C-alpha cells in the first residue's frame, strides 16, 4: 500500500473515533440530566392536613379522635335534658378535626360577646361551656338558664353571663322536641383538669372525674401522633 493511502486511512480512523466519542458523550449527558420536579400541588391537599399550630402548654389541634359525645355531661330534670361540653382549648384540641373545627367556630362566632363579658368581669380568663337544653316530653317545657352551675376546686361557680346561640333562647321555654343552645361564661378559675360537678336545679352529674383518665390518655396519643406527623 502506498504512503498516501496509509495516511488517508489513518485520518479516516481518527475521524470515526472522534464521532464515536461524541456520540457516547451525548448519551452520557442525556442520562445524567436532572429529573424535572413534579408540578406544585394545587389540589388543596396540603390545606386538608392536620395543622401543627402550637400554643405553649397545649397540644396541636387536628390529631384528636374524641367526639363531643365523649366529653358531654348530661343532666335530666323532669321533662328537660341538659347537656354541657367544655370549650376549653386543652379539651377541644383532643377532639376529632371536625369536632374541633365546629366548636372553635362556635367560639369565634361570639368573639365580641365573650370579650364584653371578660371586660365586665375584669378578667381576661373565662371558662366557656357549650350548654344545650332539650325538651324530652310532650308539650311546652320551661327552663331556667341561670340554674346551671359548676362545682370545682372547692367552689360553686355560677355563670357570669349566658350568650344565646339559638333564636328565642331568652324566652326560656322549649316547644315539643325543641332545643336551645348557649355559650356559658364562667370565672376562669374553673380547672377542667380537676374533678368537677355540673348541676341543674336538683340534678347533679359528677362523672367528669371518670373522664379524666381517658382525657389524659388521648392527650398522650395526640402528642405522639403530632410528633409522627411532623
């Protein structure tokens, strides 16, 4: 083979080698390209997750499982039934998200009236309760809103004020199968972590002491769920 042909073959081989390296380099670059990030979640799923809002001394809301019925205290007086649920944040934050949301909205709906009671009483702290009166027999039933009292920490607490939630509450009577609701504002010295008794006229219910162990178990579980959620 002539010297010219040898040089020409060498140049061709060199060109083929460069082309092969370029192709390999391009393939490697393609496989190493960063994976595109998924689009932002705009479905609102994040907004539906339990909140991790924290307040000193309180568990975060959204991780409880208790229902209103689990923490209700009931009284029966003649043809009237009374149900009371504490609205203390340390209690309602142990409830299921739906129950917590409902009771929180209940308090927010009467923010101004509650603040007025606190100002008149000269105290920033109030113990708020959601109290309902039910007629359980035929005919009209009368009720006395101020006859509902709470005994706790060695004292009898009478309501500082009663904030109606349903129309006609001030008439103090119930139609057949009727119901009337109100927020009761008591002195903030009531301690819901201690046994207490609710009373209406001559009927008393002191079962809160039996609920306290369940409340403390749920409090520990909420802390655990919240830590796992974070």
